[in-house]
């Protein structure tokens, strides 16, 4: 079965974990609990064939920013999340995109930008 490594990135408090848990389990996280690193697997179908998504939900706080290079190096696709209620988190995306390009050694990578509503 094919496997795809997806890394979820974004500033702290934008709802990365809530989105990931909702996608993987169908449950909504009511309580905010800052993530350091969580790993999920979900079987899906792509082009009619079964595959597994390996999803790495990362820390958004600056104290764990140094770990991002390793996450990015191992990722094949990226979900970059920002909060539509916090403009700074949208501005932070530019730095994350530059970091992804630098670590991967290419300007174009599979990346999905998600505007999320966080409280």
C-alpha cells in the first residue's frame, strides 16, 4: 500500500491539531492543548487505490521551531494552517514556505494552505 507523509505546519493556536483530529477520527477537540508532536495514520483512497496518510501534527510555538527542519525534510506534502482571526499567523506563512523550500531544495512542493477559525 502506498504511503504519503504529510506535515501539518502553522503558528501556535491556529487549530492544526483540531483539523488533524477532525480529519482522522471525525471528533472535534473542544479543549486547546498545545502540541509538541503527534503522529497519525489514516487509510484513504487515492485514484481508486488504497493508501495510507502518515500525518505529523507539529508544534507551532517558536520554542520548537528548530525541530521544523527535520519534519520538513521527511515530509512529502504540507498542510500550512493559519487563523483567519489572526493576521499575524497569515504573515508567518511566508517564513514557513521559505523554510520548506530551503530544506527540500526546491521552490515547488505539494502544499495546501488552510485558513481556519481558531478562538
